[in-house]
């Protein structure tokens, strides 16, 4: 009954291996993701137990439209600034106070929505045309596997809802837990508050182009553009989500309120009231490490479309 737990293969009931607590097939475990490494390629081979497929060295599920989804089980994590490991947020009013959040189970896109993904909805006449021009990926040759950008919050949400019943943008809390991991990845319930990681892969090391598409030797790791999604598997989150930091920022469902953490409910929080800005998360290809922290929050006009913002979708029922 070997299973992945805190990046190690342990002989206990499998409670931390990805995509439904699947057991390891061999006594090896990926210390960067906490996932099984029995199958390391996107080869379509079923994971142990026949659930999901192996992709980037971890088990993932396949949902509608052949989407690769990662499972985030029900449970708690500590949202906001962990000043013990993240000094950049200590004076950031909108990341404080750190507070415990309990979420129901859900699934999240493993990758940011790509140009090719969005094109299916566009060709069906259900999704509006993204912005084009300098820095945008729509209509650019060889960028079909790059994240779609130039889509405002409304267009992004429309795409997610087009996928089927239950699909939508992730809430801000869902996004952050998928990026940082739950308490099972951060010291357990007793130590979770002080052990919450700064980045999807841990805290440290600080972001470099080994982990994320960022401003390191120039924007886009020197390419001055986004990269194909999933290009940095070492930056995977504890649940196997890729590009949760870097490449493009991502819209979430919530309205942005810098004081929301002071009144946020503990269970399945969602800021459904606001007037001016929607939250976007995750940092982009032109950002330095301070903007790539998993707790970093930003907001902008939901009708705006930018080259630095894309999105991914979530669902409770894939």
C-alpha cells in the first residue's frame, strides 16, 4: 500500500497520491509534485486502479472535450500571507490576515486554456473572438498550444460554462488551494498554518525559468512571449496543476476586495459582491518572482482584455 505523502513513498493507506489517492506502482515518488512516478510520459497509459491517465509524471483525470483535470480533494488549507516563509507579503494588506479555509472537492484544468481549446468553442459560434495584435496569441502561427489571452472575464467565463453543467471559473480560494496544496501537503493539520508554501513547488526555491515562464533573462525566459502550456513540469502544484505561476495570470470568479480576508467565511468562500474589479491570480511571463507567489492578489476591470491574462476552468462534477 505504498502511497505518495509529502513527496515520499510511504507504506500507509494512500491518502495523498494524486487523482483519487491512487497507490504508487513502484517505490518511487516525485518529491516536486508529491505524485507517483511510475509512468512519466503523456502516453495515455491508465494509472493504477484504471482511473485517469499519466501525464507529466502524475495521474490526471480526463473530462469533457478530452480535458485533463486534476482533482483537489475536500479539506482545509491556510489562505493568505504566511509571513514566516514569505516576507514579501508581510505588509501587503490584501493578503492578510492568513486564515483557514475549508473547501469542498473539485476538479481544475491541469493546464491553462489554450488557443486550440478556445478555438473549438469559437468555431461552434459560442465564444467571441479574442483580442489580436502585439502580445496576443490568437491567430499567431504555432501558438495553438499557448494559453489563450486577450479574453476578458466574461468571455473566459462563457467558455467554461460552454464546457457543460457545473463548469465555471475557479473561485479565488479554489485557485489558491490548487496552487499551494492543502494541509496534507503543508505539514499536516497541526503545522499547516506555518508550513503553507509560497510557490506551487515549495518555499524555497525562488522562481526561476526551471519552474516557471517568467522574467528571468528577459520576459518569457528570454523569448519575450508565452510558452506552450505545461512547459515547466518542475513547477507543478501538489495536485499536478501546471503553470499555476507564470506564463499568464488567470481570471477567477471573485470580485476583488482588498479587505475581504478580514470577513471571509471559513467554508467555500466566494466574494460575489463588487463593482469594479475581478480577481486574477498567478503571475505572467513578464513578471519577477515577487508577483509569482501563490498568495499574490490582483484585480482589474472584468471587461478588459490583456495579453498577460488567460484562464482555466473548474468543476465539481467532471
